[in-house]
C-alpha cells in the first residue's frame, strides 16, 4: 500500500523538518546495534504499521534480541503515514539516538522523503516496504546509503502480464487507483501484456479512496476477456464485491495489494478464483514459510501479510550481513556493500540484490482459494501459488539499459493505443 507524491517532495520536506541539533555518526566496531524503525502506528495506516513492526520484532525475538551476534536496541517511531513526520522522526533517530541505520516508511512518498535524510546524515536507510520504482532506478545515484529489501511497484506485474498472455487473454480492461503506485503497477502489467501480443482496451482511474464503483462498472467494455485491478486499502474490499454484485463475471487479475493477506481475511467468497501477483504469499508451501506462518499466527493471532514478511526478511538480511562483518558494525559504506553481495534463503525463497540495490527474487502468481492449510482446522481464503517466476529483477526481461531509457510508468505511459 504505497502512496506517491512528486519526487521533489523529499528535499522540500527536508528543509521544513525539526532542527534537532548535531549528532556524531554511530562508530564502526560498536557492540550494540542501534536500529531505528519508522512506521505508522497511529492514523489510518496503523494496522499496516503494526504488521511491519511485528514482522521485524518476531525475527528479533526468535534470535534472542541479537542480529549477527550484536545486541539490538530497536527504537520504533510513529510516522503516522505522513512524509514530513517520517523525516522528523528519522532525524531524531539519527541525531539523538545515534542509530546505525533506520528502516521503514510505508508510503512511496515517505520513501522519497527519507532517502535524502540518509544521504545528508550519512546513515544507512533500508526501505522494507515503500515500492516506488525510481528509488532503485533513475534516482539511486543520489542515495549511496539506500537499499531496498522489498520490491518495486512494477516488479511482480511484468510476470503477471506475461502470465495473462499465456492464458490466452487477448483484451483486458485496466482499473487502477489514480496515483503513482497505481500507475506503476498497471504500467508494468500493460507493458508486458502488450509486448506478448495482448491489448489493454480501456484504462479507468478511480480516485484513491473510492468507495462507490457504481459510476465506473457500467462503463466497462463488454468485449474484454478479463479485468486487471490495482486497489489499496478499503478499495480492495469494495471493488470485487461491487463488480460481482453488478453481475460482471469476467476473470479478475489483481495487483499485489488487491489481495494481500492484510486484506484477504476481510473478503468474502466473491474473490474465490481471483488471481494476483506478488513476491510473497502466506500460502507458499515450504517448510520455512509454514514455520513462519505458524510462529507469526501464534504470537499475533493473524496470518502474516507481505508487510510482515518483508520486515522479518529485512531483519534476517541484516543478521547475515553483521555475521559476515565479524559480529561488529563495519561502518555504513561497508555495510551497504556486504548487504548488496548477500544471497538470502528467506521465507519467500532465494533473494539476491541487483547492482541498483533492489531484490532479485521469485514472483508468485496466486489464486484465491478457500481451503485448509498448515494444519489449521477451518476453511479460510488463501493465496494459493499457481505459478512461480524465479529470479525476477526490477527490469524484467528488458535489461537495465533498455528499461531505464523509457519513462517511469505514469498515467499516460504506456499509452492506451488500443482504447
């Protein structure tokens, strides 16, 4: 669930944030690892922020409060889902708490605002959720101490476009939340789908936060084979319910946030059979993921969402980096170098990092099914994995040079040439 403002917001917010005085950088070789964590713990995104914090905390608890042999001081700050607040809290973490790194920021706009803090304060920033494509693409050169352990918005949706082609879908309607995350997700799907011979025949942009899709559903073209949807928050619950209520039975393909485990328990049987793509599913049928789901559910009484897993895996990545550094903080530049060189056997599978510090990872095509899993007694909705695409980079099959030569996905790119 990302939200993007213009990239210029970050530097503007930097200038307006609270002045907190001077602070020395955390020294190399320190025995206590001080980690700042910035997430929305109040406001409309509070439950997502709790998933983020809980995922990281679970890994810490399972490892005796240590990462790589270093005792962790885990300092959590509430950014309220607001980029300016995120900047203020990050500066407090660096300058007062003297953290070695800060992690988090939910919204893409928060990611864009936090990355300049990392550069200005010479402190590592790890984006464990914020998915804005350009943070690890055209903007990366400005942020030498920035890394991402999660995903880019378009990364899972290139494979979904290819998968849709392979199912024989020829014409698809795209309906996506009208903001940058929606553009990047829909753009990735459209580019790959049209490159393999499909056609996006209509693009509909309901405003972020739309609750009533009544004005949009009747306008959908009748000759489409399927509907591709990018919904976030309550939109994800309302759209499939209202579409099916209106009698539309076309197959639905969804962006990752449309059917993530954060939303799935609140959905009804109308979503059974719907397909989506993401770099994690709680239904990945491996011993490592089964153990994670059971441990998370036992501790927090819910199935982990991708927000939970991303932060659990972030903690694992840091753990392995500090081990490689000999159980001591190696300094920010060396830490980034070590993190970038690691290959992680994580809950979501094998992950490495590309030369722009974004994960190369398996993308899962998932179908909503009602069934029992992992020994739980009752039937529940699960995102059953129906196909995997291993080693997917943020540049899909295009290659970095060709991909970066095109514009960032936006409302008008790719153009709707078949509309």
